[in-house]
C-alpha cells in the first residue's frame, strides 16, 4: 500500500493530546456497531462496553469514498431496525476484519479488544488496548471521542487510533434504574505496528 507523502492519519491542528506515529499504518478499518451504556444512580449514563464489526478499508485509502465512508455507513446503519451482528455484516460488501469489544480487567475496568482471530485463523491476531489520550470529536458533541490506544497484550497492533467518529454518545441524563441502552455509531480505526502479516 502506498500512503503518499502526507501522514495517512489526519489529526486536528489545534490539539496535542493525540500524537500521530511517524510510521505508516499497517491497516485501516471501518467500525460499525453500538456503544452500550447503563444508567447510574446519579442519573447519567456510563459506558458498559462496545460491540463493533470491523471492515477492511485499507485499499480505499486515497479514493474519493475514503473520507466519507464512515458517514455513508452510518446513514445506512441508522436506518437498520435490528441492532444485531447479522444486520451489521449485511450492510457492506467490504471484507470483514474482525470485531471490537471490551474485556473486563481484574480491577473491573473495561479494555478495548480488537479480535481478528476468526477471520485470520491466527490465535495471535488480537490486541487488548488501553486508552492513553482522547479529544472531543471535532465534528460535534454527538460523536464519540477520538482516541489513541496502546497495546497491553496481543500481537495485532502496537497502537490503534479511533478517528472520524459518527454518533455514539448517549443522552445527557437518564432516570435512575432505567434499562441499559445501545447507541449506534461508526468510526475509522488506524492500526500501527504489530507482528501479524496474515490480514
């Protein structure tokens, strides 16, 4: 893949929290899924994890559709009535990389895990990550934060950036004791490093 002279990862100029790697990404993915939330006793939502399908968009880099693929996918995803993995898989003809979900650590914290083992048939094709920096989405408060994630275990990548997010934020308040909710979203994921070559 030829990335050209400019960095493939374009970050806002007015921030310093996210630092783009000097190397080229190993792959790019479109994430289509849901952010899950539970309502706390204080009447606000807290994250309870994410369920996302990740599709290969590496070959689309540089094309006219690359910069808008997350908004185009969201327009379709928003109108799908069933929030199921089958519905997500049916919305695109892009190759499926794998899944993103959260795993619970020994301290009860949630860690994002990118799991490509089912499509690569390589038991090492996963990475558990920890967020090290984030910024509010420059596109608006309804879009989830952009994030920089570092590898804590697994061989899929050393770093993952979550950018160009669309939707995914919960309402600002809730009635204590109300049911959990799932909020649809899309995003682009940039993978850097790692030692997996079969995807």
